[in-house]
């Protein structure tokens, strides 16, 4: 399962990323979205959903509530 983590650079996003990078239960960390991305992340991480990789099976969201509308538009 290819996972996108919204809020990848936050504490919980990093924890989910560790599990997915380790292949927990067949998962694969495919991408991330975080306004605070630096480019040093282990996977492609966009600063906005408009720039995010759309080829994912699942979105795990640990972002700020202000991102909800963009997240829902991306997911649909």
C-alpha cells in the first residue's frame, strides 16, 4: 500500500514515516505533504497538495486543521 503522509515533518508524521519506510505490514511511504518541507526528507515531500504525488493508495493526515479543504480536494 502506497502511503502519503500529510504533515510529514511533524512529530506524528515522522513516526508514521518510520513505520512505512520499514515496510510495516506491507506499507510503502510514497510521498509526503508538509508546508515546512526542506527537501531533506527521505521521500518526495511537496509543500502543497497541488504539487503532491497523486499515485497513492492511502493518505495519513497529521496536518494542521487549516489544510483540511486542500486535503479533501486532493483526496477526491
